[in-house]
C-alpha cells in the first residue's frame, strides 16, 4: 500500500474540488513532480510525500502516516493598480479583485476549504484491502514571494498536512 495508493487517492479527491463558479479548482493535478508544468495547465497542483511512518495497530489493521505537501503553481498577467489610496487622505492601496495575487489567495482559501470538507474518504483498491484516508487537523500554508516574468506574476505555495491511511483486512 503506502505512497503508491495515497498519491492517486489524493489526486482523485483534489480533482473533485471546484471553485466558487463550479469549475475545477486545478487545471492539472500531478501525483509526482513533473519535469515541467506548462503555463496552459495553471493553476496546477503537485502531490509530494516527503515522509512516511508505518505502524501495525492490531490484527488486520495497519496505519500509514504521511507528511503530505501540495505544491500549487499559478500565474496571470498583472493588472493596473489604483493610483489613489483606498481612503481619502490615507496611505493604504488595496489590490484590485482581478490582481493575480488576490485570485491566488482565493484559490488557496478554496483549496483549504476543500481539504477540510474532505478530511476523511474511503478508497477501494480493486482486489485489495479497503482503506480510509484521513487528513490531519493542522494545515499549514507557505507562499513564496511573487515572481514577475515580463507582465506575468507567478505565484506558488506549499500546503502541508498529515495524511493517514487506515488499512483493514491486512
């Protein structure tokens, strides 16, 4: 079992997540890091599993615990920012709703909401034991510094959480 079953289960669950307008949250979901992610496939998500711990809890019950990372990549052309502060006499400039950084924040928020809504799901491996996937209660997000290439702003984040696979019948 282990990584070979958790990756496709996570990819399947992530493919069912939708944005507020009903479209899929990601244009591409990879179960491993590809050599390159084309811009036409943004927003994209890569499933990484850098750590694993296996324990046998009881007869016919095995629990595999993984540290899971979702690496999210996104980018769009930057838009015109306001030339005036948001309030008269103030010094605060708010990004327009169409700014890539604002859209990326919304994407990450929707991803977290989807992970929380799917904290436990069942996976049936044909001809194999039944397993339940549980996501950890703690979800940590780390965004990288926005990168500007020409007129496009590229944004990335790593979303980390624990994943447990409870396997019965082994």
